[in-house]
């Protein structure tokens, strides 16, 4: 009788612990995200590329000066200007698409992910970093080693999406973008941001 009474509370206690641990495990790993997709279709910039001004003297021995006062070597771009771009490489999960930095006519910057296709996962963030992009497992965990700026949670694991870059962020040494799983400190995929022009 005594063992039956002791066994009842112990079993109930063990079951309660098991339920709590299972619930925490499901919340932490969120395994359903591996089989579900979240698609985003935001409007992206129609970028222009501006050729550099011609070098050297023109007729009459005078030097040709660029017109206007915009960010492209003295010329005002008629629309958003492509500053840097690169293709995603796979890290923890198969990832494809293009990342690009765009400067708007008013001088602001934004990161645009074009045709992104990666796995869904828990706590995914978009990071600009100063780390080089390496293929394979060598590149999985390097992006939190140096300087990084978080632009926000990943809006969706598929599709076109844009993230504003705060005005106080110095882009000079931020040379890559990572889809970073903050919970497990691993990159799902990353792209180098190669300067354009």
C-alpha cells in the first residue's frame, strides 16, 4: 500500500518533468520550421550603375569635370545605386540567392536579398559582418568572431526582402552578409558584398 502511494506521486512528478522538458525542447529547436517555409515578396530597388567619369583632358587642354554633386564620383544618380553585391553560399543549410547593398537617391543604404532560398529555422537574423565568406563547414561559425551589425530578424526564408541599414553604420569594413541562427550560433548561408564600380 505504501509503495503504491509513493509510486503514484513519483510517476506524476516524472510525467510533469517530462512534459516540461519536451515543451522546452520543442520551443528551443522548433523542428517544424525545417519543413515549413515563409515566403516574402517585397518590392526591391531598380538599380542603376553609373559609369565612372572619363579621365584625362578634353579638347583645348581642359579637364572634363563631372556634373552634379551626387555620390557617384560627382554625378547625381537618377535612381538607386548598386554599391555592392554577391551570391549566397551554403553553410548549415542549402542557401541560394543574391545579396546587394543599394544606396537610395537620398543617401540612405539598404540591404536587399534577391531570390533568397534557404531553410527556415529558429531565431534567424540578418547580419552584416567583417568576416570573409568561406565555403563549407569552415564558414559556419565565423561571423560572430569580429564586427557585426544585426539588421533584424529574417523576414522569410524564401523570396525578395529589404532591410534598412542605420545611418550610423560604417559600411567600409562590413564585407559580407550572413543568415545567422542566433540561438545556435551558426550561419545558414552567407554572401560576400563585393564593391561595384
